[in-house]
C-alpha cells in the first residue's frame, strides 16, 4: 500500500481530494484520487459519495474525474496507547441535560426516539498516516476510510453500520442499535431491544413502496471492536432499478442516528445539540460502480484539523433512557477512536 500512501500525501500537498477505504473483512485498500479540486455535487453519478447528516447537498469523488488504485493492506506493529480518558464533568452535565430534554419531549409525545450526540475536541496534532494504518488494522470488520477534500477537510473512521448495498436489483441494509461493552454471554434489556426495533420498523416501512420479496433476519448480537450492538439484516429486490437513489434518501438518516418520526427528531437534534454534526452520521461509500453500490453510515469517526481532532459520538434515547448511562455509552464509543490515535 506504499504507492497509495505516497499518492495520498502528494494529493494533500497539492490540495487535491482523495479517499482511501477498505470494505469490512477485506484486506484490500482502495483509493480514488481526484484530478482537480472541484467540490462535485452528488446527483447519482458513479464514484465515492460523502454525504452530511442533514444538508440537502451531498458530494462525490466521481469515477470520471479521478484515478483508481488498489493495494493489499500490509501488517504493521501496533503498540497500545490510549489518549486521555478522564471524564470531562462539564461535558457530562451538558450531555445529561440534553438527554433529559429529549426524554421530556418523548413524554410529550413529540417523538418516540431521538439520537443525541456530542463533539469531543482533542487538542493534539495527529499523525494521520500512522493513525489511519492503526485504524485499518484494528477494526478489520468495519468499513474503514480516510477522506480528504480541501473544501471539506479530512475525516476518517471505522463504521460498523451499512446503510445500503445495491447489487443489480438486490438491496440490503441493516437495522443497528443498542450498545454495550462486548462480552461472551450478554443480555439485552427491553430498552435496547425496543430502540433497535424502531430502526427495523422504520426501514421496512420506508423501503416497502420500492421493493418486493423482503427478507428480514431475527435480531442478533454484532461485535464492533470492544462494543456489541443488536443487528437485523434486511434484503429485498427493487421493483425498478432506477429507484435506488430515491430509496437511499428515503431511509437516510435512519432512527439509528436521527430518531422517530424522522422530521420531529431531526428538528430537535438541529435545535438542541448545540453544534454542527457536519458529516458525522451522514453516509459514505461507493455509488454505482460496476452495477453495485456499497454505502455506510459515518460513525466512529473523527474530523482531523491542523492542531486538533474532533470526535463525534452519540446514542439512541427512548422513554426508558438513563442520562448518565447514555453518557457512558458515548464514552465507550469515544474509546474506539482514542485507542488508535497516534500523535
Ligand atoms: C450514534 C452512534 O451509533 C449508533 C447508535 C447506537 C445506539 O444508540 O446504541 C448504536 C449503533 C449506531 O447505530 C455513534 O456511534 O455515534
């Protein structure tokens, strides 16, 4: 992968966009290097899509405006370091207040579920290459990426959540929610089962007009690094192949990252979180390449700036949420990224 890393550094020097990514359980690192610095708006053309949580505009490094490279991922030695994980009491109080506010609105019947998040700023100058190599190797079952655009910035992450896969007329997706630290025999509480069921029900409801022959798995436990989630896999066949794009924006953002109903939960998030999620909980991945699309939800991610990194973490709130427990859930998600950051 030396060639890809070399090209990536050259693109940064020239301030040209690129993306490096590896699919779950794959040992192949893929890259698209854009030929100019245009911020190309996604309108269904083929390439690598990068979409925000809430804005109407999504972006793409298009196939027709970039060069593709693919190489094997080489093993590196990783020593274990963990950046500061002391609890920020002010951030804890702020988040718990936000969660309480969400619960009040659930009790007021404004919505049934809302996903609330926070941004954690770590004031370090990160070695992005070393960090990305650690991320690639540490989270092999995740979709791992590094995205750079001079007009967007640099983002990287290792997400466990597929948003949409399209292969010909077949689509597949997952409903992923509920979080606890992974251990051998774990038990899910009613609250977690319910918040995951909201995601399944929403997805099935939204895709139904577009598809036939829906297959839905039983919910099962999925491991994501040191965490465990509840997952249901959903697949179906498009009635019209051209409707994949429409279906995509119908399901995004799902109640795994926004809430239910979507409109009310979204309004609450935008008004109350107090910061801009930007591309966190948006989606990214290949669109319409060789008749396939493979998109993921942008979670367990960070935004890399010159002298600091911004980490983004959130969790699903329902009527049974305990604000302190939800805060510690975001702390656990934070550790996923803090563990691999090399300064
Ligand atoms: C919102 C995040 O994760 C999502 C929320 C989850 C939850 O509420 O339990 C679990 C997995 C993801 O769908 C995040 O990682 O920031």
